[in-house]
C-alpha cells in the first residue's frame, strides 16, 4: 500500500509541553517495593533505590511523575508516609488488597525523583478525606517554613519545599470501584471547594479535576459536564484515562485504539468548551491524560485479583503485563494521538512506570529490562521537540469491528525552531502489507535524514522477558531517502517508525 503526507512548519497544532511525557508511580504491586526501591539489590544506592532502574527511567525520558495513586490514593493518609520510618503505620490498602508498610513515602519518593530528574505531580485523597487534609498536605509540601506542618517537613529532613505545582483532585471519582465514589455534581462541588482552599494557600497550584475513567463509562460526557458546571472556574485541567487491550484476537481494532483516543480527547474538549460557553468564560480548560497505556484488564480480573479479608500480601505481583510488538505499535500510536492534540493535551502520564503495566521490569536481586513499549516512548520523548505539526495524510482505510472505518496509517510531525530539527512519527496498522510513504518535505526547506528507526517483527507477539530481555528492539530503517522535496520510506506491516530530519 502507499500513503502520502505533507509536513509544513506552518501547520501548527501547538507547542509541545514536556509534561506530555509524564508517567505514574502508584503504591500497587511491585511498582515501588521490589521495583524502583529494593535496598538489598546489588545496584541499590545509599537510599535503597535501584540504580539500574534510575538509569532506565532517565533513558525513558520521563518528565512529570504522578504519585501515589491511582485507586490507592482514595484510602491513603499522607501523614502515614512521613516521619521516622520505624513509627510509620502499616495499613491495609483496600484498592489492591495489599499491605502497605509506608517504608517509601513522600520524602523518599521526592528524593528518588530528584535522582531521575522528574517533576512531582501529587494526587489528593478526595475519596475518604477532604479539604482539611488536602490543605495540610499542601502546607507540608509547599510552605517554606514557620508553620507547624512546614517545620515538620524540615524536621523530617527536607529543608526546601517540595514545591508541587500539579495536583490531582482525587482519582477516578466516577468509578463505582473507587472509595468515596459520588455523583458528578457532588464531586464537582467538593473539587470546587478544595480547589478554592488550595489556591487560598498557594495560588501557583495547577489543579486537575477528575474526568471519566474511560470513554465507555455509562456517565461519560454527562460526568464531565456536571463536574465542570461546578468546578470550571476553579481548575486548570480535566483528566482523561484510557487503557486498551486486544480482545478476542481482534488485532485490527486493537491497532486502531489511537482512533478511539482521538475521539475521546475531542469529545472531552467539546464538553469542556460547551461549559465554557454556558459560563461565558474566557478561560480554557486543558486535558491531563494522566493514565494511558495498554493494559490486559481481563487478566487482572481473572488472575491477579486478591480476594478475602486475611493475608493481604506486601508488594504482590499484580498487573505485570508482558508487552508484545503489537502492544508497542499501539503505544507508539497513542503517543501520536497525544501529540496530534498538543494544543489541548498539555500533560499526560503513561501508566505506570515499573513492573505494574510498565515499560520497565525488574526481578528481585536480578536484572531490570526494557519492555517493547519502552522504545516508542523513549524515542518520542527524545525526538518530539518544539511544536506539534498536523500532517496532511492520504491513507487507505480498513474496517474495524470497534471503530468502523479507520486509516491504515497514522502520523504526526514535530518541529523545533531552536534546533531546526523535525521528527515524523508514523504507524502502519496493516496486518499484511508494508507501506511506501511519500512525504512532502518541501516546506522544511531542504532536509536530510538523520535517523530512521522502526519497531516491527515477523512475530507481532514477540516480547522481552527475563529469559530474553533483548528479544525486541527498534531497528534502523535504511529505506528512508530524500530526493528533492520528497522523502520516501517503506514501513513494514504492524509497525511504528520515527524519522529524524535536520
Ligand atoms: O493504573 C492502574 C489503575 O487504573 C489505577 O489505580 C486507577 O486509577 C485505574 O483504574
């Protein structure tokens, strides 16, 4: 098959916020314990953090990291996680039926983030707690000194404030599974009150109100409207969450997951802008897509779920999906979808970071390795600079069971005025045919191919595992050539490709 696209720096979507390359660390399974933190590990540093994981997180190119949940946060008491470790309580985590020792808390995670060079994004518990506890945490985290809670932070070892800007007003409050789940209007009123209070203390905070847990929730659309009718003036972002998986062998629909993400984003923008109109507001709400990934949720329900009231384990192996080449192609496609909406999606978090539906896996006492999904994220984070550009794409289409007729190819470009570099990201969703793509680069005024990397494999189910940690990796795509104003490249069936031009 063949496709054409045109890249022109004038076709601007918007500036790319580095927060688009955020991730998410939840106290869930082995994300924290036996993941990023393992004091007995040969590579552990003086603080008990695995250096091999730190190195991989840096290579991944993560910006903001959302913490500490997730569903976990709706039962979390932040005070448990600070102060002398031997005095910290052991709690039962109702979300994941696990035992939380609080050995790693706010200070330890903050120290780890300093090592990986990330920005802390904190989620507040608005499930079982409210305004007062949120204010206490903000005082503890952001006030320099001179109050009981800020001085307690200093006594606990952190002289400088954490200076957290991004705050999530709870987590997935539309979900019946969420502790403290409530109606859109009730939650919107609470979010509004908490936001006003937080801003009274620190006007620099950037606040994310909960949107729907996914676009297929029965309340999707009305939830966003009800919440924003209450909280529009008080918040900066509304969240989106989406997880995708291949179901019943329907690879065609699965590969088209980014089409669903596109529609999801555009519907939430429409809804937010509708409320803006109703309120005669001049302010625009952005999207924080603060949970997105491939997640085989059926496996969680069938295999991972811990039942009963006794013996909730510490750091069990939960949600440890092992990703395939096809999963990596979908993740690359989801990144394209985020970039295509960079004007309104100004923050996003790949959920999650280590071991739990994660690009990085670890074995206790053993190695850490890159899952297939590591590569599209790391490459996009490294190459996508400056502004996102819309590409005028002409592509054949195919029919899917879930999303109707969708394009075989999808693409986005980025252009950095400072360096003069351009990057093109493209997916080929055909399961049978390679695609020859002609790219009109005349608008860039003379460019060379600096690099072209493709993720594909004869076996779309190939995976990286403990036994074969380097089975899948991106490979150079030598077919990319520029002739005059045209760049031509051939991309295999079921593939994701990044081209760097300069
Ligand atoms: O990321 C795993 C879980 O997915 C999170 O805890 C929750 O917010 C979502 O449902």
